[in-house]
C-alpha cells in the first residue's frame, strides 16, 4: 500500500482472519473487478465463496452461526474487501444490513429458524426501505401490509434496492396502519414469494456489478410469523439498522479511497516528466500527502464510532459523522487521483475513473450526506 495500514483489532481472531481476507482480495476479487463492472455482471458465486469462508456472518452471534466479531473489527474487513472490489464490499454490508433486524429484534424461535441459513453463505439478503416518494423521508413510505387471517398481504413498490432481483430474501418496511412512523412494521419475505418481483436494474454511474432495482409487491402473502419485532416497531428497527449500515458505507468509502491513493502514489513514482518522477514535484507530493491524511482521518473516525457501538454506548451521531466525512473524503480523494494520473486517469485502462464513479454513490446511499448533517445538527446540545 502507498501508506502502510496498521490494523488493530479488538478480537485476536480478526487478526488471524485478515491474511485470509487479503489473499481472497488478491486472488478472487481484484483480478475480476474491472471486467465484471464493465459487463455489469453480478458475482453471485463470489458471495457464496465469501459465505463459505464465514465473511457474511462476521458481526453476528456465534450461537446462530455468526463470527461474533466486534463491529470495530468487522468494518476493517469490509474496508479490505471494498479496496479490492467496491461492489463486493458494498454487497457484504448490504447483506449485514438485511440480517440485522432478525438478529437483533427477532424472537428466539425466528432466529433459530432463519438466521443460520442467512449467515451460512447460501442466502443473500436485501433491505427494502426506500420508495419513489419516501427516500430521505422514510416515514412517508406507503407500501402497505393488510391484515389477513393468520398474516398479511403486501402491496407497493420499493425503490433503489441493492441486490434487487438477485437476493434470496428481502427485509421490507411496510405500513400496517396510518399512524405515521408508529404505523410501520418489518416483514421478512422469501424471494420466491408469489407476487414479489423485480423491475429491470437501474442503469447507474457506478457499481455496475451490484444490481439496484425496484421491487414490486403485488398482493404478496406473508404469514404472521414473518413479522420481525412488534407490529408498529418497524421504523425504530429501520433507524437502528441504518446506524450500523452508515458505518458500513464509511468503511467502503475508506476502502475505495485507499485504493485510489495506492494507485496515485504508484503512478506518480512510475511516471517521469522533465527527467524525474512526477512524485518528486512538490505540487504533486503535497496533493498526495493531503490524500493520505484524509484517508487516515476517515478511518479513525469510523473506528471511533464502531468502538462506541461495541461498548453499548449511543453512536448514532458518530455514525452520521463517519458516513458524512468518509464519503465526502472518498469523493475528494478519487477526484484527486484522476488528476494525478492526468489523461490516464480519465480512461478505463486504469481504475481511477471507476473509483471516482463509485465514490459518488456513497454520498447518497444509506441516507444522503445532507441527511447526515441533519442527524449531527440535531445531536448538538450545550454542554
């Protein structure tokens, strides 16, 4: 790496896991990323391999087949994956987000029934919250679950769903009453549920190998035991899940930015102009120094938030700060990486332009950075 990343883990088993993760990044992810992104091919078999290696279950309890890792350690694995292939790092974070409601709010019976298969690698999840008219204002969602004898019938359309159309299960926030946020509930649905379908994937600026699609719920049946938590508790579940999801996006952003920094430093030492490496010119070396400092600062911020979560302390504001800073940082660093490479940074022969396009998405997903500022601002109180 351009700047040696010194990893410190809470759990010694994470340190033992890291060489395996890095080897998988070198052998399985990095060599395939460019071609798969260019073709828009979702690497489903890669997620099965990661699942078999235990990487889809890291932050969940061991009694349900999880890895039992602290969030602090799990996020550093996400960063490593994202630095090699951002769509995979993002996908692991999305899967964790989809498993979170059941793992934290599900009953013991529900957890025993479904969670092991979700964490074992064969099943991949998606998280359905956003709608066309309920993005930042998630409480305005209208997808409705009508009560039936023994369960529900779900109708509506969810938008911007990562893994839409390729997931094996969907965790959906639905309206069970008209009582504002208190009328939202959480349902777990199988991908093959009658009436559940995906529209064609969105044509996106980046993350082409990670499908994003609208999910259509056309009178989808759901048994009563598919309700996660209590009826009406879905909005609180959604917000709790998003706090952890924002740290996942921060880790992905740092991974992308680290990859861009590595590329820029390597290119700057290989590229010669006026008889010397361009890295020797102060104007460019200062740019690289600023990039490296920003990456390190963002990493420290998301790890600080993760440590608060691991100690059981409130961490929502810190998660918003980490997501805001890390994703804005990734946009700056990838922009500067393109500039360091000059014309080479603007063409697809090098991954700089891909990092740039991927960084932009992270300023939007899991709550726009404007929403993060709202969360942070509301948390500021006189001491």
